[in-house]
């Protein structure tokens, strides 16, 4: 609880509400702090899990105690920053949040019985079960997220839904959907067309999810305008992606070098989701999966979330869950 004369805090259970004034009260600086259509406040709310209310220079921040304290300090620091500039970029807001040292890393069990709705133009998606709820919450509050588990657990579909929602809410300027073009028993060289046309079948599940949430005609328009880009992983080399929502699907088929390359493409204002199933690797025998390597290397890195799905999280036909469980019980070493 702050002991500043311009700040008060009330606490109920694990929830806290802080009220304070930002001084001096200057309309231009307050406008710079909020950003266009309150975009900076929305970014802080999403990343730090708080609610921000204000009237003039009087602010009210509510949430759990740790988040509320951290968000209050971020607002104070950002307001001081407006003394030297007439506008704040999303990059600056991102940096101040990161420097606050506050990260929300919830356990799946905390989300039992909770409800989250992902709103897209064509449908509303509701995560099922604690793991899916944690996964969506992590995507909304972390810059880099891993969803690891068997087919049918909703990893890619939920990630695409979050991307569409973020684009609709103008939280990002574009969506990038990426897959490694690995030859799973078939040779790309014998397929007709250029490289983009050769890998198009590998990206079809991503197209299908977009069509379901936005409609065929609208997706086509967004692709033509490069608001949505669907590309093989090789096309990512040398790029830096700001203000984008990037999904790397089937990441178990990346090499160590490819995974590192992808993760270092992430720029300011961007969210990345990496999905994959480490039991379904199509890489040449003897080549290690970049996904498994990333799990080992990055597991304790602050700011990166990992959600691990199991057979109990499968939301397809009940037989799919039983198939996954049967393979797990039989053991991959026997295959």
C-alpha cells in the first residue's frame, strides 16, 4: 500500500483497488498517457490483468494486489515520460511493463470454473477446461506462448481465434500464420507450382480456421492487403515483426536453428504463439526437434508461457482421446 498523500488503497481478500492523482494535471500529457482510444491503458490492462478507470487526472486501478501495485507504478513512470514527449509509442509502454518485472504465470487449476469468451466476427469461442482457459489467458498476457500437446486439444484453433480477436480490437495490425514445410513422407519437388504453392496444402488448417471465424471473402481481402500473411517458416528469415500476432504451427518439425530464428523475429507490440506435438515429429531421423529443445532451454525464462495439454484435453471425437491414450500407454519406443 502506497503512503503517498495522493494515493489510497483498499483491499478485499486477494483484490485491491488503488486510487491516486497524477500531478501536475495537464490535459495534453494525460492524452499522451492514454493514447488514441485509450490504447495504452488497454495494453496495460491486458498484459497486467488489471482494470483502469480515470476521470481527468484521478485514477483507479483494481485487480489482485501485486498486479495493482505494479500497474500503478507503470502509470506513474509513463506519466513522467510524457513531460519530455508529446506522445507515447506502444513500444515505450511495452518496455515499461516489462521493466516493472511483473508477470502473470497462472496455474491451470486456478481457472477451474472460470469463463473466458473469445469474440470473432463469425463466432464466439469458449475455451473448455482449465488447460484451455490457462492457455487463452496466457496468450492475452504474454508476448511468447507455447501450446504443446496432442492433436485435437484446440492449440491452433484457439490461437487463431485470439489472433482474430486481437486484430478486430486493433491490438495488432496484422496476423502471420507460419508452418515449417517439412516433407512428411512426400517430396515437395514433385508438387506443381512455386514454393508458396507447394507448401499451401501444409497451411490449409490455418486457412480453414480463418474462414470459420472471418468468412471466405473477408479473409481473401485481408490476404490481398497483407493484413493476413500465411507463409512457410523459411520466409521469416531476416524479418522483424512489430505489432503483429504470429502463430507458428506444427513447430515440432522445426530444427533448433529454425526455432531460434523464429523466436528472435518477434518485435515490439507483437504476440507469438508456438504450437506443436512432440510425439509427431516428421524431421529426418536423427535430427532433433526445435520445439523440444526450446522447452528445455526456455522453460524458466520470465515472460514466456508454456501450456502442456494431455489426452484429457482432447475436444474432438471421443475416439481421438482413446487413441492418444493407447499410443501413450504402448510407448513410442515400441513403434
